[in-house]
C-alpha cells in the first residue's frame, strides 16, 4: 500500500536516469498509482523503458511532466540544474509544488533563486546507488517554507527505496554526500582489496569473490539486525592474540582510521567546491 502522505499527490520526476528509475520503481512497488507519476526524460530509449516497465506517463520536455504536479523531483545532473529550473520557473510560480532535489552540491538557496519563487517549499536530498535494489540511504534537509506534511511526503518518496534521515544543518549535506552518497564505492573497494589479497595467496578468484561478498553481506546484516554498535560487534569476533587481532593490528599500523577520515574530508570538500562552482 502506498504511503498515506502521498495519497492523491501527483509526482513529476524531471530526469529519468538510474536514481529516478529506482525511486519510481520503489513507489510503484509500494502501491503508488502509476497514473499519478510522470517523468520528463529527453532520451527516447529511457522514456520508452520507463513507460514499458512502470506504466508511468513520460514526456520529452520538463514542463510537460511538471504541469499539474504537486511534487517535483529534480533528478538531473548538477551541471544542467540551473537551466532546468529556468525552464520550470513559470510552472512552479503558478502551482507552487513541493520541490525535491537529489542533485549533489546544489544548495536550497540556489534552487530557490533559480526557480525564482520566494517561500517555495524545497527539500534537498542525497540518496545513494543501493536505492536501485531498495536498500538505499538518503539524507534530507528542508527549507523553512516546507511544512511538516511536505516533509513527510519527501521522506515517503526517498524512504520507499531504503532508509532516510533528516539532517539538521545544510552544510552537513556535504558530509552526507561523502558518507552515504560516495560510501558504496568505498565498500566496493574494500571487497575488491579482500578479493585481490586472497588471490595473491593462491585462492581462485571466483572463490575469493564469493567468500568476500558473502562475508560483507553477512556483516552488514548483523549491523542492521543485531542493533549493536559496530565497535561491539568487532570486539565480539576479535579474540586476544588471534588471527582477527593480527589483521586489525596491521590495519592500525597502516593508519586505516586516519586514511578513511582523509578520504571523507576530500569528498566533503569537493562537494562544497561543486556548490561554489554552480553558484
């Protein structure tokens, strides 16, 4: 059954790429009426696939999808966001829909200025690629014009494809981008490194990949289902003087924690630079 906060709401996705597709699919699986969702996507093949797979209304132009929408989900690349907002400004001024942006680095104030409407309800969100399989993690922040009901609508859209969390200060959205937005790539790199290390010791790659993948899946499930902090779970599997302790000591000698912090800072600072670039 669809979320009650979205009942009778018409949702328009501006952009029909992978992230929009994951959210549309999640909403469809949750029971949102197909005729309540419209998508604007200039690529004909993507439009056809969305119409075929989900039965939603598709349009080549942004204004065609946005007409009559209660909620606009801006799912275009940051580089074209200003242009798209300009195309939608007249429609937004008349209808004053809730605007949800999933573009990295674009601030709430920038969106409001580009859309040209004062006191427009806007939610900025940063989902990640596991949303494609319904296991995403999204951070959200709303401007002051957004009501509690509209916050619930934004949360329902992003939450349909995983977990969502509200962020208290907008500058922390750059941290969200570095943590959960880019985080899947860090995880994939770790699995890749585990696989390569096992192969270097003589294990067949297929076996190494199967064991590394399932190990990480099981560890992730334990984090979610057990509910204990990761430090507690780590201590449970680390016997003094054992093989796990030897490996963790090697990580400590290599300053793993400091390296992760450095990587997070690099991603966060790049997110801030993107915002300044697009301003």
